[in-house]
């Protein structure tokens, strides 16, 4: 076939195609997207304190609920692709949770209450309880949580801390307040105790009941080096990073945060009016900083302390019976189902062998905020008495 014959055949083929204005208009009209699926009611807290969780994942093979303080619960899928599970009745509290879809943790897009975390952020669900619970919001005078940022010469980065001032605090008055330095755990950020631990609400309630002396509470970022976070959970196997973290944290607290707080707030500056406490990694930091600087702190608390490898004498080289005398309180608590219970018991036995007076507390519970909120509520009334 010649080129001219090929061209004639192509023209003839085009001529056989009938032009349809209606078809052209239809193809030019943008397609209306299907309506989005209706929002899910989740989590749904029932009157008997059971909670139903729902998650839309029609193509998933397996979905689980990861609920703080509980074993993973398998969820079941309905015909619309929504997975759900209902828990047994839960004690009134705040519970962190995430949805695990085919092994991948997910946030709940239909629930706005978040649990901030530098490695594994989650949602939270509130199972409400009576007003007598210290973390429940009540109609009482409220303190204020202030947020500060600064450049740390010790850590070489920009960081922050939070300060709680009690109700009726007046920066112009002559009244001074005792101060508690309250430390978060590993993977938390500086907002951990206020955003998740409800520390400011607990303080408001206990102060209103006359159970706690009004105080200022400082909640700093608990890392001496952010290598602790960039290294992930495996960083605890690195003795060098662990030592750098604890050493620099103490320096940042003592040489940077404390002078800033004492310059900006009406806090008493003598050791008898200064306490330090923390949870998990922060519990270890409270012990390391407090016990190694008895001239700075007279009240020390550790909740589920983690990161204190044996032999303990390496981290507390000058600790003996004589050094415990100035302490008004050394309070060491841990949940009996916590994986850190053995090391906490070992540390308490070591303290006892060296004649160090302390109060040991064991309560039911795992390595969870439910335990630490109760620890804080029990610890605060003991301070500055």
C-alpha cells in the first residue's frame, strides 16, 4: 500500500466515526466524587464503663486495639468495612490507645483527644469518674500552666519547660512558694505531665481540698541529649549515650532551668522548699540529681524509675547513711506488674544496705499513666510539711 492509499484509508475510517455532541459534553463534565463515608462514633463510652472502639479499614486483614494497661484486643469487621471491639468495664481514668492495622499503629482520625509523644503519639479516651478522683476537672480555683522556651548551652539545642503556678499566685506579692521539679518519662516531651498526667488538675483539686500546700511546679524537657530520642528504644543499650543524657540533664536543670525559674517566679530557693520527682526515665533522673546534690533538694520521689543499672554505687558514689540525714523524704514507688519492679526492689534493698532511709511503695498496675497519676496524688500531700 502506497502512502497515499494509507492516508485515504485513514480518512475513510474517520468518516465512519459518528460525532455525538451529547457524548462529547458528557465526557467533558467532571465526575462527581462519591460522598465520603459517615463519621464514626468512636470511642463510645457506655454507662457501665465499657468502651467501644471503631475504625474504618475495609481492605485490612487484621486490626487490633492497643489500649494502655491492657493486652491487645482483636477487632471484628462488619459488612461496611468498619472494625470494632468493646472492652470490659474500665476503671475511671484516661487511657492512651492506638489502632494497629496489619501491624501498623494508627491514630484515630475521629477522636481529637491526643496523647503527645516523641516516638509513639496516641489518642486518649476519658472514662469519667466521680469528682473525688484527683484528675477529674472540678469547679475549683485553677492555677495556670506557663510555657517557656530557651536556648540550652548544655544540650546545644532549643528546648522548653512548663511552669504551674497555683491559684491566686501574684508575681508582685512578697509571698514565696516551695517548688517541685517534676520530670517526665522516656519518649514523652515537656508537656507530658500536664497534657497526659493531668498534674495541674491534680494540684488544683488537692490544693482546693487543703491536702496539698500551694506550690510551683516546673516540668522541664527531660533529655540531656536528643540522641536519646533519635536513637530510638535501642538507645538504652548504649551506656555512653545513657550517661551523657543523665549527666547533661542534671547540668541543664541545675545551671539553666532553675536559675531561670528562680529569676522569673516567686519560689523559695532553700533546699527545704525544693523537691524533685519523676516517672520512669524521669524517676531515675530525680534520684540521680537529687541524691547526688543533697544541698539542692530535701524531697525526692521516683515513680517506676528506669535506667539505673547495677552496680548502683557507680551512679551514687558518695551516698551513705550520713547523706540521707538531710532528706525529709525519699519516696520510691512502682507498680507490681511493671517490668521495672525488680530493679526498683533491688535499688531499695541497696539503699537499705547502706543505711539510707526511704519509703517504698508498691501498688497494683503496669508501666502506665494510670499508676503515675495515683503516685503523684499520693506524693504531693507529703511535701513541704
